[in-house]
């Protein structure tokens, strides 16, 4: 029998789950239907986190507001699962008690845009935030805006070819393994054209409330690739750092836009070296 197709967004557990670790919510890039890629991007995080990845099914065409609510709801459901039993000394009865633990939110590219919208609506839900090569600069890049407007008129065959041709713009191909290269190529082809068009429109029309974001006091880690050929990620990280009062920037000097697939880039190691993990 064919496997059941999930038509609603859900959390994917990519790494071994340890409920005693802090919850880590990962919001992947636009091609988040390529699950093989997400496994590579989140490798190592299981050393310190209970990892959940937000998955939008290919047929899910929804707004920023709806996605924001979906991530918040799924996160709250995960938090409700984090309970333990202890003995109340006064009554000698076992009672349920939810553990208090940090909750991390991490968005990459398109996922960073979603993270910004989540922080507008649910600023207290997450303890620490990581934004990687945020695509919130998309609407300021002229050629990307023009391309997204012309995208609906692109023939299907050309769409498939352009997905392959986009790989050098997405990553430094000399720094990724054959397995990662195949996963990245598969990911760029995974989204149907209608879905890709809708998500390009979302990025083009993205508006963030800088006043609301400037009131967020939680630590923000901004990771930016210096060799990003797709978006001005370093400049965008610097712009965002001027909005968030408690932020730091980590620059990746030899990385492309899809930096998390490179051999020399590991998100867990970046968080350790940046002292961004609770101990």
C-alpha cells in the first residue's frame, strides 16, 4: 500500500530524540520537501538538543500568518510532551510536572523569514534564536524580484533545468560531499512549480515589523555566508543586528547560501564555539 501523504504541516524528527534536552525547532529553506538535505543540515544537533524540523507538504500553499500559527501550535504541543513524574513530599503522591527548559528557534533562508514572523506574534515562546542567511533581503534584490515576477511564465521543462543550474548559486560545490550534492540537487527539484511560485511570492512580499522585533531581548545569533551568490546575507545580518538589541554575527568566510551542507560547516559546532548552548 502507498504511504499516507500528510497534507498538513508537521514536525519531523531528524535526529535521535532525547526529551531531557532543550527543544530545537528548525525551519528549513524554501525547498524543505527535500528531507535528505534536512538530515545533513541538522547533523550533530542531537548532542545537545531534541530536534524538530518544520515540514510544509508540497501541496501546502499558505500565508505567513498561517505558517506562524502552525509552528507555534506544533511547538506548544511538543512542550506539553516534556513532562516528568515526581513525588510530592507533602501528599506522597506522584504528580505530573512540566520541565522548564530552553527552547531554540532556528531559521535558514526562507525559514529565517518565517522565524521573523513568528517572533512578531509569539516573542516569548523561544529562549534563543538563530537566523542563517536570512532571505528577508529578497525583496531588495532587483534581479530576484524580476525573476520571481516572471517565474509563473516559465515552461515546466525550463523550471526543471533552472533548478539544476541554480546549484552553483546555492552552495560552494567544491566544499560539499557527493552525498550532500545529490541531496541539494534533489531538494531544488522537490517543490512543484506552483509551490515554488507561491513561496517566491511570499519572500517578495515579506514585511516585518521592526518596532516589534526591536523589543525582543532574547539572544539572537545571526549566521551569514560571505560568499553567498544568491542573497546579500552578510549585509542583511548586519541590518538585522541593528534591529535586535541582543545579537551577535558569525561570518562564514568561504560558504555559499546553503552553508549547512558544506563539509566544513556544522551548526552544532558553531553554537558551541559561540557559547550559544545552555549548559
